[in-house]
C-alpha cells in the first residue's frame, strides 16, 4: 500500500489523481502546513526539505518526496 502525506495544494493533488488513475490502494495522511506540521522531525525524516507531497511505499519500504519524482516512480511501478 502507498501512504500519501500531503496537503491541499496543486502538487499534493497531482499524486492523488495519479494514484486514482492507476488504481493503486493508498491511504492519505494530511499534513497541516498552516500549523507547520511539515517541520516535525518525523516528517523531515521523510522529506528533508520539509516539502509535500511524500509517499511511503509500504510494500517496498521506500519513501519518496518531490511530486515529479513521485509521479515517475508510480508510473514505472
């Protein structure tokens, strides 16, 4: 399963649209950027630049940040 950590932004929406289109099973975890949740140490462990979106592929135990890289990863998967 893919976990999508995101906020309601255009880059965040791109990933959820892709996941819907390729029909992958996924879970959304909201990151409230207005409360600075992107600076939480747990989140920064996944996204060192504190940017959303991030995906965690629990099947392969990998995480990836940056929307373009995530789209390429999902397309190849």
